[in-house]
C-alpha cells in the first residue's frame, strides 16, 4: 500500500510501481514496473487494485493525491522497465549492473529531476515571498527618532536581520539552481553509465540543494508572515497560503533529512579516500576535503578582509572540511562499539548533517562567484558581492560549535557589526532588485507586494470587493434578543 501518489485518486490509468523483483526464488532488489490501475475505456479499477483519496491536506488541495493498495495483482513480464535488467520468458535474468545496492541507487536516481525542479520552484516562490515582505516593509512605518517622522520597518536592524538572510539565500542560490539544472540536463541520459563519475557528484549536489533551499523557503515564509504583523495573517497577504502550499516541499521527492544523508555518505567516501592516501578524487566540489589537521590563518577584524573573495571562500571551505572531520572522527570512535549502522546514524547529529549543508552552501557560493566573474565591475556586481559577504557572515555566525576555538569573540563581534552595516547598505537595492525579476502584480497577487506601494489602498479594495464584509449580520436579531432578555 502506498499513500500520496499524485494523480492516483481520480485521474491516472497507469502507474509505475517500484517493487522488489524475485525470480526463481532469488531477490534481485528494487525494479520498476508499469502497472495498469484503471481500465482505459471505462475508468473502472482493475481487479485487485484498491484506490482512495488521501483526503483534505494542509495545502495544494487542487492536487489529486490518492493511496493505492494492490491485492494479488498480476502483470505481464513486459511491464518490467528493462533498461537495467532484462528477464527472459524462461526466467533468465541479465542486468547491466551487477551490484544490487548500486542497482537500487541508480534506478532511483531518476528522481533527481524532480528535485532539481523543486529547487527552481522553491527559488521562484522565495522571490515572490521576498517581494511581498520587502515591499510591505518599505511602506509600513513604525516609531522613529524624530517626532512625527516614523521610520519604515525595513530600516530597523532587528527587522532586517529577521528577513534578509532568507532573501539573500534565495537570490544567491539562483546561480546554483541553474548550474545544477545544467548538470542534470547534460548528464541525465547517461545516468546508468557507471563510468560517468559526474553522476555521483551530481547526485550529492542535488541531494543537499533540495533540502537547503526548501528549508530556507519554509523558515523564510514563516518569518515573513510574522514580519508583516497582523496583515501577514490575512489570507489576502498570500504568505499563509504559500506556507500551506509549499510546506510539502521538505517532505516529497525525498524527505529532506533522509535525502541529505545521501550527500553525507558521498562526503564520507571522499574523506575515506583522502585518509587512505588517494591524492585526487576527481571531484571539483570536494577539493577542500582533507584528512590533515586544519589551520585557520585569517583574522576577521576589518572590512578589507571581508571584502576578499578568497577569505570568504576559505571560510566556507574551512567549516565544510572541519564538520566532515568531526563526523568522520565520531564514526571512527564509535564503529567498533556500536557497528556501522548506529555509528553512521549518530554521525548525522555529530557533524555530518552540517558537513552536508556546508558542502551545499559552498557550492552555492562557488556558483555565484563563477557567474559574477563573467560580469563587468559595475554597481550590480558590487551589490551581489555585498549579498555574498552577508551570505558568508550568516553562515559563519550560525556555525555553532564547528568553528569554536577558531573564531574569537572579537571576530564574532566584528562580524555582527559588519552585518548591521551591510544590511543597512543593501536594503534599497534589495528592494529595487525585485523590480527587475518579473515580480509583477499578476505574479505576486498579494496587495502588499506591488511595486507602486499602494498596499493599503489595494487591501481595502480587496475587502470592499467581498460581499459579507459590510452590513449587519443575519443573526443580529438573536444577539439583540439575547441582550434584551431578562
Ligand atoms: C502532498 C504529497 C504528495 C506526494 N506525492 C507523491 C507522489 O506523487 N508519488 C510518490 O511516490 N510519493 C508521493 N508523496 C510521498 C512522499 O514522497 C513521502 O511522504 C516522503 O518521501 C516521506 O515518506 P513518508 O511519508 O513515508 O515518511 P516517513 O518515512 O514515515 O518519515 C517520517 C519522518 O521520519 C524521518 N526518518 C525516516 N527515516 C529516517 C532515517 N533513516 N533517519 C532519520 N530520520 C528518518 C523522516 O525525516 C520524517 O521526518 C507525496 C507526499 C505528499 C505529502
């Protein structure tokens, strides 16, 4: 039985079932089968197939999600999708991939396409959310230094720090989103080619980008909702609807916590290779992985240091390498006692999840820098570099124990100060940048997210347009009688 299958409850006639294949008593592991679930002529269920709707959901209720239960359903041999494994009528099995686990992994790697698309959807949703909250924040005024002159909430450092990190992550990640899509487009047709080593690296990249970006969207939308005060709670603000609709992004197409373990396993493998003395692993994205003791040489005490692309880059490589060492050392210290399975699972809360996220964030940074290096040194590039500075500061200040002992209190305080200055310096350009991203009225939909800033006028006209918002209620007499009864 399987829940949540898109299109199952009402629409689909066929589905693809991932199931273990046993031939003559031997288990060949997971394979894919095309299975008819409804008759093509009358839409009746095929005998043995039970289907129901998954019922009301938190969001995307327009999507038809159903559960399917198979009871002794038989399919012809021909329904096996046999690019990987072929089975003859007499039961001879031939597979192009000998190793069962590898076969499992490669067959599921086709799911990467959905993850790349989710990264894109997430980025566009993040930009829409950013337009709504930033345009609100520019118009909404509260308090101020001078009498009768109130400041826009976007001017407050505390406010900026609540929403800017999510918006910055969204903007700088657009390059990584495009690059990972290019990787997928260039390589998906060779996904079963075991000699193509890019597939392994691509899988690790996609397996952490999807969690990083969907978590950023979810946490960001939550903060945007409260950053718009009471108006953020209005259905018309659109943010509440977005929270409901996009919440599932962290769950489907690879549940984030489970998916990111794929990146962790890839990184551990690269670390083990280094430890075993292999000098080159051939993966550009893991060139920082080292089993040698790590040294940190920079002193983060002035803006000149923070303006250096190399320093920003080495901060991210250092913490990614450090987290991986912490995770690996933990596994090594525990494996003898608790075995592989438990040692690995413990490592997910002992540096490995961080190592995987830091790997993805380094990838995001590198993709942005690679793109910016092709651009002229103009105001746009300066703005993007400021965003990247803030991106790195945020990553360092939220790295918790991984950087403990390497970054002093003085440096932390400098980074906090730099963050205040940079947030303040970018606020208008951040707002302006959205005007060039096609975030027009019909895209944003929310009355608070329009370029013209007439958010109160637009909100009022929404309310005016709704029957029932004005006039006395139908039950007014009951209230009156209740009040006047003895
Ligand atoms: C709206 C919607 C649409 C969907 N559409 C489809 C679809 O079209 N086709 C389809 O096939 N599927 C679809 N899904 C299913 C979706 O992919 C799964 O819900 C998702 O993969 C999570 O699996 P699960 O629900 O069994 O969660 P569970 O496996 O029960 O996970 C529960 C929790 O346990 C945690 N967990 C599980 N294993 C581990 C571990 N090893 N270590 C640490 N934590 C762990 C997870 O992180 C998770 O938070 C859809 C789901 C939803 C909600």
